[in-house]
C-alpha cells in the first residue's frame, strides 16, 4: 500500500509539472509573432547610423560595428525583379549568412537631401543612378539575437515596404508589409519571445527608399519571464506542493 501511494504521489507531481510546461510553452508560442509597434514601445539601447561609413557604392558587406552587418540578401533567398525593384523570395539556409549582390548592385551610402545625413540604400537593377538607388534589397544580420528592433525610412513617397525576419537557422519568424508616408518615418517591430537573427527589407516606393538609425539592444535579447509564464510556473509549483502534502497526510 505504501509503495502504491508513493508511486501515485510521484505521478501526480510529474503530471502537475508537465501541465505547467505545456501551458508555458503555449504562452511563449502565442507571443512569438512579428508585430509592428510604436517607437515609444521599443526596448533598445544602441543606434547605428552611417555617418562614419564611406560614401558611394559598397560591393561587399557593410559592417559599421560588430552589432550589425548589412548586405543584399541571405544565402538561400532567391533574387528576382519587378520593374527596377529587387524582390526576395524563398527561405534562407542556415546558419543565417549574408550574400553580397552583383557588382554595383549591392548597397550604397549617400548624403541625403539638404540635411547631408548619410543613409543606406539598396541598389536595384539600374545600379546607383536615380533609377536604381533605393530600389534594391537590404538585409541585416545581428551580432546578437534580438526580439525588438527599429529603423528610420527616409525619401519615401507613399509606397510600401516589406520586412521579413528570420531565426539563426534561416526559418521564418514572420513578415509584414507597412505603408510609407511622405516624410522621414520611424518604424519598430517586436517578435515577443522569439529570437531574430536578421531581417530583409524590400520596397515598392516610386523613387525608392533609404534607411537610417537602426535601433537594437547591444547585448541582444534578455530572457525575462513574461508575467503570465511566471504565474503559471508558480501555480504548478503550488499544485505539486499541495499534492505532496495530501499524499503525506
């Protein structure tokens, strides 16, 4: 009888723990969705601009710091074109790795408008002239995994931008298409509890689009339990303790 009771107690405790693990996993999965958020909700501590990056065409990966690298696309993605614009499709291969575009069709740094601020543009089918600058794809690889990030788009004129985010193994976190206004606009995105290793940007925006002020967390994502997850974990421990006391009584 004692052996049966002890076995039943172990089974009950194990069942309670498994229930909490299942519920916690469900919560985490539900929150792992790429969403656009307000800049005020973005958690970041660092910003990359291009003020010290050389002006002109960059045929190889741009690395303004160890925190981010920039090029055209990721290994495994397929590059095609619509009009003068780059189009990216397919799933990157893992581990997520940047691939440079063709000569004079990768990336460009130029002084924007009257401000003279240096901005990043992808180069479309026409290269760095006015018909190609800003119409190419831009892909970003993080030095540390992120769950929140943002950037500024300048030079837009009412078109659309598309962002596709990926994990370190190349699998998709999600993609979003967002509207571009007529003035410099800040955008911010969050993946909840998922971890983003990099993302790709394309646009269909008349004269193209330029990017600046990429925002991120220097140390990457910090795994702080969500309130609901912590509550479920605490509930499971309490249930396990209750079962143990009942069996001991």
